[in-house]
């Protein structure tokens, strides 16, 4: 089940972790992505902390951790192929995080609410 943040991130629970990426809307707003800086595995982060840097032909942007937790994996393939975010943003995940307080996603938007927000 996908959930969404107001910052245009998508979240998918898998076991006791969340997989995090950006939405198609966000990738379209950014334009062609040319560089991505990912967080280090094992890093403890706070909710709202900027942990990813994305640079596109239009702008530089940060992605914040949607929840507090520990980064358990990063998609290193994006460092070599940042354009994958534009090609398929729902498949081009950035990081996996093990939340400090479990994977309860009730506080995030479902797809209908997100689509209404961006329309």
C-alpha cells in the first residue's frame, strides 16, 4: 500500500521498513535529474531532516526523512543513473528506513488525497 507526504514523497511499507521515493509530480516539477546525493546506510535520522540532495537542470532540492529512524539501504544505482527518477519515479526508490516508532502510515495521505492536493 502506497502513502504520500505533502513533500511529494511516496512511502511503501515492507516488513518493518519503509521504502521512500519521490512522486511523478515531483520528478516532473524538477525536470531532468542530473545528480543525487544519498544518505549513508546506518545513519540515524529525525523526521523532517533533509537527507537526500537532488539536482536537476532546473533546481536543487532536498528530500526529508518522513519519519525518524535508521537508514537501512540506499539505491546506489541512482548515483550512476539519476535520470531513472524521471523515467519511472515510482520504481526509483531512494532509501529504506527502519522507523523508530514502527511502520504505521496512518498519518500520511492515500493516493486519492495526494492526487487531489496536486491537482
